[in-house]
C-alpha cells in the first residue's frame, strides 16, 4: 500500500524468540504440465491465424465464404442485393440469416438459389422489409481460419533463441519458474515472519501505531490521486468499504511493517550481519551517481538508510534460508 520506509514506530516491548530452524513449508515453484500447456496455447493464440481452403468439403457454421450474389424481385434485379466478392462468416449476425441457412452443407463452386421474405431484422434493409426476394448465390471460395502449428520454422521466428518445440517448452518452463519464484519469495517471507512473530514477545505503543497507520493512509490517498488519478472516496465506493475500515487495514499493515523491522534488526544484531567494504563502496558510488551536485548534502543520511535497507535484506535472506523446509 505504501513505502515501508515511511513507517516509523517504537514498541513498548520486543523480545526476539526462536528465529532459526522453524521448518516452515515453502510454496511450490515447480512448473505444472497444465501451466506449460497454457503458456504454449498463449503463444499459439498470439500468432496470426492461417487460411485453410475447403475445396471439396461441405460448408460448416463458422466457415468463411466469398460469394457473388444477386437478388431479384419479380424478375428485376434489386440493386441493394447485388455484390461480387462478398465475404462473410456463416452465422454472423450482420448478414441475412437466410444466407447462412441456405449455404450450410454446400460446397465451393456451387450456385445456390432460394427465395425468402426479408425479415425486419437488419436496419440497412428497412425499406425492403416484407418483400419476397429470389437470391442466386455463387460460392467462389470457402475457407476456415486455423491457428498455425508450432513447427520448428515457426518456433525460430517466434524466438531466435530456440530451434525446436522442446527447446521452446524448456524456455517457457524456465520463465514460468522464475515468475513463480518471485511470487513465492514474497509469500514465503509472509509465512516465515508470521512464524517468527508467533515465537516472539511484543507489545505495540498504541499512539505510535495509530500515527503510523495515519501516515500510511495519507500516503495511499496521495498515491491514488497522483498515480491513478482517483479520489479516495471513489476508491472506497469501488471497494464498498468505509474510511474507518481502510484506516484499520492501514493499521494492520503498519503493525506488520514495524514488527518486521524489529525482527530484522534483532537478527542483524544477533548474527552480527554487516556489509563488506566493497559492497558499501559500490552502493556509495551508485548513490552519488544518482544525485545532483546540489543535493550532495543529503548523501550521508541517505547512505545510512541504504545501508540499513541492505542489511535488512541480507537478514531476510538469512531467515528464509534458516527457516524454510528443505526440498
């Protein structure tokens, strides 16, 4: 909801409990067959369909046809009903349904003659509603649209890194796995921190917690306006919640952030987690390069904040390794 760095909070009491060997079940990141098939289907559907001509097969619903047709009334041509090279898909609602009904089952090269009464359906034929028209329809071409097969040639066009269907599957499996790992990391962190919270003793300072929640609420409201161009009241209406309910959510989020930072800082102290001189040198250079000359005065404070964040991330990696079940 908001940047964790914006939450500051002290606690009345905090005592870190067992923080290693909790054997928390990790989320599965293996790639399932149905996930791989779904990815392959997506690749296939993203490609342009190809025309497959039906030269001697009966026309079916969903087939495309190209026809020359003429409609007459009492032996006189009706200009509105005369066209060459007219293309449509059997079953389309914007075509006289009698066309689809009378061409169904016919073949390319045939000429179909039928008489029909124009029904009051399509507005473009309003002036002809109720008239009996005799149609002569020459079927010039019949084809269906088909998704292309994933041949080796097509696969190489999709991605030059792969040459065969098997290599494409392996590449997709790797990408799916990486995506699942990123999602699973956040989920695993949530599970481990909940287990650590259950092992620890703590008590929030209510006034500090309420202030942190209000800060989160305010920043979230500002983000809604600046990033999403949405007023908070519209967000509340969309979710069907009250401002107090959203503030309660912010309070829960603030509590998680404050407790999480307390746990990480306690682990940093217990394990003596430090950054190497080389790591700090690299981060200092990165920070300098990202700042303007006239902003150099704030560098020491920002460097200290960056060091804290990196040490906490190292502690988080340590906690995942020390508490997630193996395998």
